[in-house]
C-alpha cells in the first residue's frame, strides 16, 4: 500500500547513487564542458545509463512487500518530528524512474548525433543531466517538501532546455512562458502542502494519506478541507501536465531542440501531474468531488488537444498537441479512479511518443531544419527508416489493435465506464477517432505523394510565421526541390539506433496488460492501488470491455478513412498543393487562434498587468512614493531653514530668548493659577 513509506530494513543506499549520478554529470559538464566538449555526449549519456542500471538492480527491492511495508527506503535527513526527508522506491516510483532513466538514456544517446556541431554541445548535456536529476528528485522523494523541491527544479531545468537557443527571441519567450505557467502550479501545490502540514503536522506521504482517512487511519481532514487540498495539488498537476486552461505553454515549448521535446514532452516532465495524482490517490479516493473535477478536466483536455492537433502544420506542434491530448487521457484515468489504466497509458505513451518525436527529428535533421509538413511529401522513399518508425508510432498512438496504445487507451476509456462516468467514456471514444484522423493526416502529408520542398511558401498559404500551425520563419528553406534534395542527409546510426529500440516497446509494451486482474501489470501494482480501488465506486458496466473496444476501433477506423480520403488517395496527392493551400487560408479563426486562450491571457493577465504597471509607474511611483520622499526632504529643509534663523551666534540674543521664555512660563502659570481659583 502506498501509505507505507518505510522499506523492510529502512535503508537502501543504492537509491542515493541512483539519484545523484545525473547531478554529478551535470556539475561535471558545467565545470569542465568547454575543455572536454567532445566527450560530453558520451559521458553525459553514460551517467543516465548508470542510473538506469542501478534502477534495474533495485527492481527487487522496489517491489518487495514484507511486514506491511512496500518498497525500499533510504533516510536522508531528520529535522524535527514529522519532518523527515528520504527517498522511496516503490512500484509507482520504480516505474517512473525506469522510464526517466531508460528512455532518458536513449534520448541522450540520440542527442549525440542530433546536437553534433552545436557550439553549446557540452552545456546541452549538462542541462539534460540536470533535468533527469530534477525528475528523479520529484518521483523518489518520500515526502511533500521533497516532491515540491523536485517540482521546482524540473521547472527550472525545463526553462534552461526550452530556451537553450537563447539567441532566438521566440525561444526565450517560450521558456519564460513555461516557467511562469509552472510557477502558478507551484503556488497551488504550496497552498495544499500548508493545509496538510497544519492538520497532520507531518510532511510524510504515509502520515498525510492516513490523515485523509482513506487508508483506515484517523481522519484529520473534514471533507471540504480535503477538497481544497486536492484542488491545490491539481493546480500544480494541471500546470506541469498542460491541462486546460494551463496548457498554452506546451506548444510554444517546441522552440527547444527536438531531443528536449522528446524528453520533456513525451516521457517525463508533462507526466509529472499524472504521477502526483496517482501518488496522492488516497486523497482523491476519499473525495468524489475532487475525482469528478480531475476527470472532467482530463477529458476536456484530451478532446481539446485532439481538435487543435487537426489545425497544425508544424510537425512538432502536431505532436505537442497530441501529447496534451494523451496526457488528458492519463489524467482522466487516474482522476476517475482507474489508477492502473491511467498509469498504464503513461507507460506506453512514453515509448511511442518518444519514438514519434525522435522520428520527427530524423526528418527535421535530414531536411535542414524544415518542420512544416506542407513542404514535405514523398519522404517514404527518401527516408524509409523514418517512415517505418513514424508509422509504428502513429499506429500505436491511434490505438490500433496489437500495439501498445490499444491496451492502455482502452483501459482508460473503459475505466470511465466502470467508475460511472459515461459522458467521459463518450469523450474518450470521440477523442480516439480524432486522434487517428490527425495522426494519419500527419503520416500521409509527410510521406505520401511527391516532395513539395521547392514550392513557394506563399503557394501553400504560409503568410505569416506567427499564424497558428505554420513553421517559424527561421526554419524556412529557399530554392527548388532539386537543390534541396542535394542537401538531404540521412541521419547517422547514433540517431537511428534509439529510434529502432523504441519501436519494440511501442509494439509490445501493452501486452503486459493482457489478462485483466491476473495480468503482469495488475500484479505489479496489486499492493500499490488495490487497497485504494477497493474503496472506490467501480462497478460492472452493462457494456462489456470487448464491446467498448469495438466502438473505439470503429471510431479509429473512421478517423483513418477520413484522413486517407483527404490526403492519402492518388487524387488528393495529385492536388496536394492546392488542397493544402485552401486548408491553410480558409481554416476557422477559432482553430487558427487556438480557441483564443492566448488572447484571453493576453487581455486579462498581460495587458491588465501592463495597465497596472503603467498606472503605478506614471502615477503612484512618481507622485505618491517618490512624492512622499521628496516632500519629506523638502519639509526637513524648510524646518532646518527656520531653525537656522534662530542660530545667530550672539549671546545677548540667546539671553533675550531665555528671558522671553521664562516670562512666557510665568504668565502661563499665573493665568492658570488665577483661573483655578
């Protein structure tokens, strides 16, 4: 059970090495990077590989359960009663740690080829190592303060990575936007932690969850207070995992290098919110209102992200909105109480989304930084390996039977039915169909037909770089198709190998969930979630899981069919330039402006802040604050001037003043004595 935070023997030093190895790598490359630049990629990757190996060696300790204790624990610091800091490796943190270090290592290795030649090569790997350390701090902490520290460090590391190419104003703006959004979430988490500590007098997970009364412990929270705790925690989760309405930073974060997109937006940072809800499942299980809130936000995000994915043309932005949508699925799953299903989708998504991002990196690298799919086409013959990798990823994310996404996505959708949320089930089914449409649209436009790289951007309706869904101006390529074809260069084996490895789990990872309650997946989390789920509201739906799978499959087939008719047929390919131009020019303003979320924030937050800043700067500051200081100084000067008039230096003047003062006292007391009589 997740409320037991102490391992069998109370000590597991291997956890400390696993945790600190990436930090050592980051410090080393920050210090010696300029001198050892050529080795940065290899040794930086080796640091993450070392943590992955230590994770595998810790597998048995992380899954052990003896004497009512689950996992392995390493104490770090004991400050006062209730304020103990340590590391916890249980099935939940073990799963996240495996993905962070395993997929993280593949992305590091891929980056050796992708970032080759960059003048800040060593600094890039220092940032990447630091990011992995921050994520490990987040998921391995056994208390809320440690989790909050890791949460903040992840935000800082993402700021470094998104704004890595800081000479580009768009990258700086994107990094700043992501950082500010995440700080909003940090405030919500701090608010929740204050309530927890004030009521439980402890920062430990076990004490807090027992205090919620969800694990047969004494309840320290009355229900409205527990709802506020859940709301505060979920604000942090929503900001980090790009849930509506705190999602607008995610597409802009594509300004970072493609490996950064794969690391942050596929396998690690954006899933931190899913981890938080799963880790704090006793809170949500004790509050139906909190579950409904999280499930609803997750469902809305899944649907909205899928719709916005249909309006994008930049290959990385398409994948960014697909990430937003898939994280919505995960949040919906853990929100309604289907914890195993939501976490399962995290597991499979880490593989196929990392594969899709790294596969898109193969294309971008080969086409000299081209990112607009409208200027691609016909790449199946030019880049066959990238085509196979992207095809497998598209099939997996669409939920095609037999691939990993099919099993995990169905677990989330069916979980909504089990926990009496039929409308969320409907949202999940509809989103699955839309996902199939825009992902196969990406595949057909990119790899089918003829190469369109030589087409004038204006012929495709590309009029302004800030138009939603278009590529940044810095990525535009000039020249005809023949000239560009001469400059295509196939990615090296260093980039191809990690993508090839990711293809395997993208296909087979979902099979761990076959078998229902007897599946390897359910047995792995039997001690983690079973006691929580037993107290939930799960029921046997009137519709079987097989029927719901057929319904989802029908929507997926419909999405594929529509995408094929519009972009995959010979007729569509023959008329591709005209069709793409028409879609770009006549796209709905609602989609072009991304449902006006950024415009709303600009009006309500940015411009309002600027207005108050202007009023303060032009009114309050010069006339009130500075004016008060100036008037005080002027008054002091005037008083000083008056006092100087009394300082004549003449003895007879001072004697006269004394006599006059004494006379005034005599007259005053004489009058006062007479009135009194």
